[in-house]
C-alpha cells in the first residue's frame, strides 16, 4: 500500500481530533495504517485505512500492543476487504466509532453496536479487551 495522499492524511488527523487514538497525545503524530501495507496492491490508502497514532503507539501496535490494536480496531486482520466495517475505539475519549470513506468523518456507535459489528466480521473468535 502506498503512502496516503496529503488530503487523506490531513482528513484522518482532522477526523481524529489531532490526537493519538490510543493514548491521546497531540504531538509526534503519524498515519497508522489499519491494514498491512501490502494488502491493497500498492494503491493509496482511503480514509478508513488510517487512524492517527503517535509514533510510540504506532510502533507498539506492531509489537506489545498488537492484540489490543486488533481488538480495538486500530489494526484489522489481513483478510478484511473493507476496513470501514470494523469500528475502532478512541481510547482518549473512551468511545467507539465507525469510519466514513467519503469524507473525513466518523459516526459514534455504542459498545454493543461495536461488538456486534466486530463479531459480524471476525466471528466468535473476536473478544473485546
């Protein structure tokens, strides 16, 4: 997967309130690819492919926070075709959101709705943290 366009990167940062979705930091921000970078055949990421993460959390999503990243929707499984179907948890605000690919917006969903959406995609193996 290629780098995000300037418009997608700016839209993701704006949508996420210019803060890390995991820890809430507002400095050292980076574009967090929700899908493995090789999954789209080199195409540029769309809005639902990215989240705002600080550099520290972004690196930790690939190591000690990987299970949390998958449970909270900060990362999605490699076989997920449409990451917009996977809600994500914004830890700094303790809210769940569904992303929009057409605009840099998100829609808040309840925890119950998020669980139902995760189970619909991942099946009974998904467990909330």
